[in-house]
C-alpha cells in the first residue's frame, strides 16, 4: 500500500487522515511520536513551528519559501 505525502506550496507536508494510521513517526532516538487520530497530519518544513514536528501555521508569518525542485528536474 502506498502512502501519499503532499508538499503544500510554501507550507507543511500533509499526510491524509486515511494514510496516517499506516505512518510511524519517530524522533531522532527512535521514540514514537503519536499522530492525531482521524485527522490530517501537517508536518513543519519551515522550522518556525512551536509544535515541531507538527505545523502550527508559523510559516505564514515567517515568509517561508518552500519551493521544491522535483526529482525529474534534478536529473537534467
């Protein structure tokens, strides 16, 4: 079964509520970080969240530029 992680434009990574039960999120020491049940999960990419690894919307005031280059673009 594949899990989709969506890269939101200038925002967090999103894991859908349907996919979240199949995801194991751990910290650097391997400790499990519980995910909210029945909700989409938003993971911080900007580094400004006070709820890391989860997004708290801080990217909006941090002027975060989350422009991503796709793997296909990197091949050229």
